[in-house]
C-alpha cells in the first residue's frame, strides 16, 4: 500500500484509476476507513478519474511520526493532512495566474502548473514568441522535454503533444515571475468522425522542470476538470447555485458529480440531458440508473 510522509504523519492511502485522470480525494468519517469508499471509487475510476482515499489520523495503518505530536482530529488538522497528502502539485486555470498565488504555493513547499491566457498578455506573448521562434528552427537548438498521446473514443481521435523547457536566461518575464522554473505548451489535434478537424494550443508556467509525461498528466488532468465544470454548469446550472452554507454546498457538489457518473454509466444512446429527462418521466429508467442495472 502506498504511503507518503508529511511533517507529522506517515499517511497510507488507497489509490486507483489512470494517473492522468482528474484527481478526487475521498475522505472517510469515523469509525469508517478508506476502504468504505471502494464501491464509489470503482465508479469514478471507470469514468477516468484518479481516486485517492487516505487513512486519516487515528486510523491504521496511518501513524504519527513522533510520540510528542498531539493526538487530536479536529477538522483543521484533518484538512491539513489532506493538503499535505496531495503531492503538492496543483493545476490552476488562467484566472489563478497571479504572482502572489505562485509565490504562496512555492513558499509553502508546493509546486504548480498554471495555464496562461490573455489575463496576463505580456507573459502569454513572451511564452508564445519563445516557442514559435524555436519551432521555426524545428526545435533543434532547444533542450526540452516532451510527451505525446493518442486517444480514440466518442467518435473522435485526439492527438496530444506536451513540451516543457527551462526558463531561458534572457526570458523577458523572469524578473516579474521569479518562482517560475519552466514554461511549456500543449497541443491537442482532434479528428472527428465526419472528417472535420480542430486544434487547440495552450501555454503554461511551471514552478518545477517536470518530466514530459508528468507535465502532460498535470495538463490533461486540468482539461478533465474543465470538462466536468462545463457538464455541471450546462446540465445542473451549478454556477447559478445560491447555496451559501459551506457544508451544504460541498454535499450538493458531490451529489451532482455522482449523478453525472451514474448517468454516464447507463448504456442508453442519449445525451446526459436526455437521460436526466428520462429519469423524470420514467421511474423504471430512474431505477435502472440508480441501481446500475443494464450496465
């Protein structure tokens, strides 16, 4: 069983699903254990998510590193344990591409991969011009790390390429972004079943010079999160929710994601929205979705 040492604990955890999948941290209550999540974890893994279920403090085999550490399990302590476990690698959309956020992450011992868009025009232009200049020379004089993938499914073929290079000495934005150690870009080329094609290019900052594969996993996981956000907003109007109580909001968010997983697993050839309507009109269909019949 894998484990990771934090400042106070050696935390053991159950893990499953593809390494590039969007990560979901499953926290158990008392007196349950991490294995209590197994039925739900399998559903999430089948949908391409990476699940991590730690054994929280006070639950074997997780153990304290020092006999002098206070044995309490208040919410703040459990939250800190979860943060410490999270491999300290964070992916944030362009809205989070701010200097102070990167500085706080790095100062806290973490690392980050952050998408750069038009909210930081000078930075986005500098990264774009850097890679375009080297692409014109076929990247011959650039030391970089790369990773490529090819996926088929849902009536399309996706080819993805990820490139990461150390921040050059003459990079214009180095002084303004001292915590950044590498810059990269990701290309996704999609071929649809009708013969049409599309492409997308995104640029990134990284506080660590990762391997090409690890950089790709971070970017791919973030794309998966954005896709889930789009599904939740379109079908459940999540962005319009006016829930203000934190616990209730978290519970509703989890239920929406679980509902999406159940609907996707039903084999009916219909859109997610269509399946939701069928559940409202046909109690037999609703029973099939909830009980995972015909799956």
